[in-house]
C-alpha cells in the first residue's frame, strides 16, 4: 500500500474528489483546531457538504486504505454519490464497482479481536458512530470505554498493517498483549465507586492525561512525599484548574450527585475548553480571520440529522413575507433555552401552544418530530452550559433516541432558529 494513500487525511481526498475547494479545506482546518471538532463536521457546520456525503467519503477512504478499491473508482463513486444524493454503497452498485474481497483492517475489528472491547460494545458504538458521523475512536473515548493510549496503539497498528510493516496476526498479538498487561497493571483496576473515582482514574478516563504519565507521577510523588495533583501540576502535565475541577467532580460523584459518566463528560469539556484557550494563545488573532462558527440551534439540528425533510428541501413557507415574519418571531422568542429533563413520560410532549405552533410552522409536524426537537433542545442546552462538548452532546442525543427516552412536559423555550 502506498504510504501516501494510507496516511492521506479525509480533507485532502474531499478536495481531490472535487467536493470542496482548497480554500474551504483550509477554513475547515482552522475551525477544527479552534473548536476541537473533526474536519468533516466543520464542513457540515459551514454547510459546504452534508453529513451523508462526509460519511460516504470516510467509507471510501477506508476502502482505499485497505486497497479494496482504486483511487479512480473512489473518485467516480463519490462524484455519483454527490450528484445523485445516494450513499457510497449505492454508488458502487450503480457503477458496478466490486470492492476486492480482502480482509478489512477496521479499528473495531482490531479492538474486538484483541479483547479490548466486546462485540456487544462494538455494536453500540458503531451505531452511535453511524448516527453521529463521528469517528469510532472518538465515540469510544467519549464513552470512556477505553483509554487514549490504547486507541493510539490500535490506530498505529492499523497503519502498520496497511503499509505492510506488520501482518494482521502480529498486530492482534501486540494489541492483545497490551490489553492483558493493562488489565494486570492498570491504575484503573479496582472494585467499587471509590477506586473508580480516584483522581488518577478520572484524569485518565476523561482523556486529560495518559496512564503512563500518571504512573510516572505516582512514582515521583512517592519519592517526594507529594500528592498526585501537586506532581502533575509541578511537571506541567496538567493545569491547577484541571486538578481542582477533578477534585470537585470526584466529590459530586461520591456524594451521588453525579454519575461517573456525567463526571467524565464534565472533565472532558473542561479539558477541551483549556485546549481551545491554549490554541488561541498560540495562534493569536491568526486563527480568527475567518468568521467564527456559530452553533445556532438550526445548525445543531443539522448535525443531529433531525431536521424534517421539508426543511431540508427549502422550508414550508415559500411566501417571503411569511418566512420573514416567522424568522422575526423566532429571533425574539427563542433567545434562551432552560433546563429540560429528558427522562419522563408522556411519549407525546406537552408543549405550550405557541411553541407547538412555531415548531409546526418550521416543519416539525408530527408528534415524533416534536419529541426529536425537544430531545435536541435538551442536549443543545448542555452545550450552551458547557457541560458537554458538541461531540458529546451529539452522542447523548442519539443515545437518548436509541433508548427511546422521552422528554418531560416542556419547561423552557428554544434558542434562535433563524437560519431556516
């Protein structure tokens, strides 16, 4: 396998396939660094491609990396997928492209074969990856299923298989050995809530720091008689604010005010906010030349893929005067979103008549669509409150959808949806 093909990022392929321009890619790369989002998601937010086309592109890239299709076949299939608004699989069928029946080197296969995750866990995260459009590795990290060290090792071995530096069996053995050693020696090993909420465990599982760094810090702390947090801050591995946030989350979990997943989500978001500030300091104003991504509720709904088809086709109000009036009403009315619990019956939400009417004018007609809008509003609020990152909120939205968790009666208002 040509190393250039194996390591080429998705953005470069999208340019080669004629789906975006080089300038649009550079803007998306700036957005990705500033907002810590995948490049594909940044392109969707800027409405330069749709999420289905990005997903098809990722699948085509995977086939290319495994040598199952040629570069020309990928180009032809992606052009057809864009022109006909079909999936890459349908494009393959229409063009009579038959991917080579060779072993695939997908991340999920590596992880299950090595025992890092079960097939049941893989099925859940694959469904979430498909629904959100996020890479599998990011779903696994946000779920807290495995550590970043293990993900990076698996991705490295995946690249080595594709470049011919190691065979599949050798990669499985290395990964299996790492998993076995980790099970024996991991600081995450332990039984009970107390062990699960040790400071080091929380920092590792939330992706703030690696397990190896924690072990080094623990050894240093033993020699110096210092606490873990003091050593980590002293060595410049984490910031003092991160340690303080971790200790606060630890207290809330042990007081049963937070679940462990909720606590980890908060810590990931704190860490992401710190990284954004570091990037701003590093790049100064250079990264701000492009107009900032504005995460309106409309754009968030596009990311969730929850917008009714009638909106995606251009809206239901074709009279410009009527459309302008609706936008004006949304601008004035939907400025703030208050807390909405997603955990109660009834199945059909009890919405105030003005909110229901406004939603229906925007294309949310059926009871099912109203439930989707309410569930999206709940997870969007978590983004506004900086409890979850955008990625985490999308995962939470689709988890609620898959588990058919229903909202309570409406207790707040929507944010601005004026982009419709």
